[in-house]
C-alpha cells in the first residue's frame, strides 16, 4: 500500500486544506459506488471542500442557505468545527471499511489550520488501527499570503482562520465590516483582550453611527460573555449597550432602525439577565419582537426566530413552560433545518417529564447536524431515567468518543459505573474528568463513592468535604457524607447531613434513609414520621411500605 502525499499548509487553501485534498481522493469513488454515504455527510463535505459542492448536493438545508448574507446573523460557534471533524472522520471510516485501508503522508502538518489539526486528531482517535495511517511528511511551508475567503470563514464558523487572515488584512487597511467579523472570531476563540483592542481602535477610527453602535454592542457582549466569569462586568456592559441603543434608536430608516435597535435590545436583555433582572430582560425582548413583527414582516426571519428562542429561554427560567414551548416551536417552524433549538426544546420537554417528545427533538438534532455530542449526552439522561443503563452508557460512550473533553459525560458515566459496582472503571472516568475540571463537585462526589467502596474512609470524607466546599447546595454530597458517617457509626453526624440535604430537596429516598438512621439511633418515633412523609411523596414504594409495616 503506497501512501498518498497530501499537503496541509493552510496557505494553500486555508481551513481544511488537508481535508479537501483527502476528500478529492475519496469522494469521487464514493459517489460512483456508495452515493448514499456521500449524502449522509453532505454538510461536512461541503464545508471542508467547497469546490465539491457542484457534485455533492445539499441534503440537509437551513433557512440561511437561501437568504442574503446580510440576513444570516447566526454565526456557528467555535465547537462546530469539532462536529464537522467528527462527521468527516465517520465518512472516511465508513469509506475505508468498504474500499480498504489507506496510508497518507501529510506534508506541512505543523502549518495546518486549526480545522485540519483538529481533524487529524479526531481521525487518529476514532479510526480503528490500520484503517488510515497518517504519517507526518516533510515541512517546506509556502511563503505567500494567507487565503482571505472571509465570507466562507464567517458562514462556516472558521474562527481561527478569520482571526489570523483578518488581522493580517487589517494591518494593511481599515475595513469596518472585517473588523467586526475578526473581533467576533477572536471572542469565539477566547481571545477577548485582542477583540477589545480592535473595538477600541475602531472607536478612534470612525464616526459612522451604525459602526459605532455595533462596536459598542460588541464591547458589551465581551463584558457579559467573557469565557472567564471573573472578567465579566455587567455594569460596565450596561453602559456600552445603552450607548448602542442610543445610536440605533436614532437611525432614520424605520426598517434599518427596527433591525439594529432590536438587535441591541436583545443584547441588553442578556446584560439584564447577568444583572439578575429577568423581568427587565423579558420586556426588552418583547420590545425587540414587536419591532421585528411591525417593521420586518418579510425580511430578517433569522433575527425573529432568535428573538423568539431567547424569549423562550427567559419564559422557561420564569416557570412559564407552555409559553416557552410555544416560542421554541415558533423558532423551529421558522427554520426546521437549524438543529440547536430542537436541543433547547428537548431539554425543556425533558424537564417537564415529556420524555418521548424530548427524545424526538434530540434525535432530530442527530439527523440535522454533524455529530452533536450534546444530543447523545441528553438522550443518555432520558435512557437513564427510564432505567436503561446499557443504553445510557452507550450514549455516554459515544458522547466521549465525539468529544473527550465533555466533562458532564464523565460525571454521568462514572456514576453509572459506581451504581453497578464497576468501581475501577468509575475511578478511571473520575480521574479523566478531574484532569479537565479539578473543581467539579459532582466528580468529587463519585470519587467519594469509589473511595468508600474501596474502604478508604478518610479519602472518601475528604472528597465529600471538597465537593461541599465548592457547592454547598449539592444534595448528593450531603447524602453521601451522611452515608459515610452512618457507616462509621456516627449517627448524629449522619442525621445532621441528612437534615441539610432535606432542607435543600425533600425526597422519599432521603426521608427513608434518615428513618434508617433514626431507627439505628433508637429514635423510632422520628423514624416512623419520616416514613409516613416518604409514603406521601412516593405512594406505593415497596421499601417504604415494608419499613412502615415493620415499624
């Protein structure tokens, strides 16, 4: 098997230079022999190799595909490239399983764009040994300029390329539109200080009202969405967003004003959420919706669906579940091909106990999107709640295959392992998770269970204590520490911890556990009182009924 030589130097084609060359080798064969395989990964192939769009039709389409670029206001987030990489890896895997193994030598791998570097890592992680051999070839990078396909970078969410090429262009000439795009890209990849510097430069360079309003809005968003919560400042953000609103409310054209002012009002709603003023946020989104419905009935549909989805989030947080569902549904019906709001609606349906509808929404995400770890993770929670531990674990396995950095999946999978007595596997997952998130209280809670199972009582107590120091409201940690105290014969400490747990969340399980401790401590009346209350909360529970009969 002679290797094929491909070049990954981003100066050749920017994002997915290596991927496009690999697809040039594989897609023609697949189109001839397995066209259904190409169709299954149309989004990923078209994103990585735009020159193949003429032979790879778009099967999964979104409303944005047919709108003018100025109305495509939803820019993909930084995590989308990982989804695309996973989809490409699955296409390559399924192709090579049918066609046979392939060896590839990649020149200039160190010069690859972020997208190709990410793809190579995913290919090496996900493909079985021997199916695709990737060897690093010679390094002789070109000296020409970086590609500058800024529309493609924005539409596909290629933020690293936008930042690198855009900054190079801005050093040569000032371009207000490009500056906004580059700033947004820098924010997306957590380089907010550089974005803020760009916005400050813009304020010194222009007096154009719309541009200044946009820069004020963007500055406010840095201050409320900074990836480091310590760096957030909602009060300063309020000052900047008010400046944006002041300018856009004065724009003379009613349609232009409706769009830009509505955009800024929606941004101010996030600021008010951060300031813990949800009613004010709701009113601002309502105003933005009214502007859009009145002045933009036949344009900017994505702007409107974003507003309805944002109002749905606020309504759900305020306990207005049915109204929230209606707004999510309106957003989804506006663009049935956009996956993210199915996920949000599914989460709300799950919280309402409407498991079948939630499952349908999660599986819609799986159909519409490149591999989306959150959809599999959320389906695992549905399966776990239904008692399907094997199905839940399979979904968690796949979540972590797609994204080994998905900490909540380690939490839940380690919990499943602990519940089934697989403490060695539980410890492995806890250690992986804590390497990524050393202060995750849920992982510390599972660690405590593992330590307790191994008879390491001081270590178990230390893990519970650490979890409660980080999150004093974690019911599972209070309940677990109570169990540990009970194991050590310290009934008073167990009762104290169970009391704290019950103050946070009254449940039949906690009441039953406290009744056991009361009985062991020689306090039968208190034990019976807890059992009676547990029976009210969980009528028909066999353990509770049996304990009441014995009491």
